[in-house]
């Protein structure tokens, strides 16, 4: 597998598509807290919905201190209709409170410390490290897990295994951008069911593992 060539091609091709919302927040706002909150909102939610919800919420509060001044109902109203908006509103308040109580109001630039925050899993923690702090991390969501295996680059059973194997196999210079590239490709070309192999720029490098139907 020529992963360097694959990544080079993906970098060229994804330029025509919108930047993922969490990456956009990291680039424009350069605030780990806003990256963290936008990542929480993005879970199981389409990017455009997350983009609008993040904008509404950040107009009301853009720091843990300001967030705690809002009621659960006010946050729910701002972020609706993101998926699980009621749970996420409570988690946002819980995270804000923990950041103040445990970390002096600052988002920690440490994976293990991020994982102590309510509602923050490995995917979110790694994304905060890469997009919020520009530190090395490998964020594995459903697209990264699916495409990495579909290509035949790795052979894993779940996202955690995928992260661990990629940490050993993927050159570190690609760690930060890997998620962004594969998410964009997964949303537009390498779809979960019936991927668009006929127009895929990296098809000649792909073993199509598990692909039963394609277009």
C-alpha cells in the first residue's frame, strides 16, 4: 500500500469540498474550548447542522465561564436540532464546570486528561489535540476505520484497534491530517454502502475489502 501516494491524491481532491466544521473552528477561532464544544455537537450530526448550531451557541458563550451562565434549556434551544441535543447540553455544562474546577478554566492538551471530561471519548480527545492544539494524535471515526480497512492498509475490528495500529504504522507526518482527509472522502466518495469506485481517484490503490456493491 502506497499510503504516501494515497494521501497526496486525497489532499488534492478534497479542496473542492467544504472544510469539516471542527477543522474550520480550529483554523478560524484557534480556541481549544470552541474546538472541543463543536466536536461534542458534531457527534452523529451532519456538518452543516453542526456549523449552524455552533455559530448560535458561540454567540451566547465562548468560554467555560460564560457557558455556565446559560441554562440547560437555553443551550438546548441554541443547538437544536443536533443529534442528542438534550444530552449534549448537559455534557457541555458538565465539561465547562470540570474545566473550571479541575483545569483552571483551560482545556488540557493531554489525551488522558481530556478523557476525564464527561462525554469525551478517544475520537473527540484526539480531534481536540490535533485541531485545537496542533499536537500529534490520530482521530478515528467511522470513516477512518472503514476506509483504512477497505483500502487494505490495516485489518482491524473496531475504531480503538484502528487507532492503535495506525499509531504504529502511519507515518507521524500524516497523523494530524489523516482524519480530515478520510472524513471528506468518506462523506463524498467512499460511502459506507455502494461507494463511488468508478470516480475514485485512489481506486487503483484500494483492495475494496468488504465492498459487495459499488458504483
